[in-house]
């Protein structure tokens, strides 16, 4: 799916997955702040959502105030500012707002397993669910500095990707299915520098495979 097609599909998607419609409104969390504990504590979720995530929306609103971008979707802003050095602050804040929207939806309070066509594609492209999980964990752990690990679909094939800082897959022509945030603020209060412990807890018990399946169906 092309970048433009992805943006259009998100704009037309149902409420649960339509997470990038407004650059001015931070979506609510899809669960209670303590719903991911003990893997991710209520304290971490609260700080992450109300301070870091909200901060990107607040900064973006200031940057685009009085411009036509206030009427654009987050995806449209991201695509129009990507690789434009004069708009790097807008891109970074819009992309981080979107990435966090997507991250919260990528997590589930209860353990899920992939099923149906997505499960078949995982077996086809990785060999097994366990092999996919191992590759996802490695991408998340090995990401140098701040960034993201992703399961994506590109050219009809599933693959694991990682991006630095605010970068994200759909500007590179890949459709994101789910993500793990590996910025330090996502885990440091809970496990300090033990990033792999956070990654394992998320992959083993908190990935929202129903959300990934919905994204896969639109890829």
C-alpha cells in the first residue's frame, strides 16, 4: 500500500483504527491506566499519555495554528512534511502524536494470539509465531537510542522494521500492523535500563493482535 493510500485508508477506517484523523485532539486511552500492569504500570502509562503524548499534540497545535494544516489529518500532515527540513518540527510532533496513538492501540490488557489470515501470513513469512516474536524482540532491543519496533506489511509480505525517533513505516511505503515504543519513557520507571524485560512482557502478554489483524485486512 502506498503512503497516500494508507493515509486514505486510515481516514476512511472505523473508529478503533482511525487514530490519525485530527491533529488537534488526542484520542482517549482505549483502556484504564492500570490495565497493562504489572508489565507497564499505571504510573508509566499516566506519565507517558498525559505528559509525553499530550506534549506532542500541544506542540503541534502551536506549530500549525492559523494554517490549513489544522484541517488536515495527522497522516496528511506527516506525508506533506516528511523530508522537508523547513517543517521538521511539525513532522516530528505530528509523527510522534500518530506513533503514540498507534502504540496505545497496539497494546491489549489481556493476552491475545493472532488468528485467521494474519496467523497464516506470519507462518508463511516468518516460519512460526515464535520466530516472528523473536525477530520483533530483537528489533526492539537492538534499536539504538529512542525509536520504535514494528510489524509491517509491504509488497504483500510481512516483515519486522525499526525506526528512530519520530520516523514511521508508512512514509516508506509500508503498512504498520502494530508497534512497540522503545523510547526510555515507555519503560524506565518500571524496569530502568532493562529494556528487554519490558519488550518480553509486552510481546508475551500485551500485543493487540485483533488491532493488527484489522490493519492487515486493509494492507
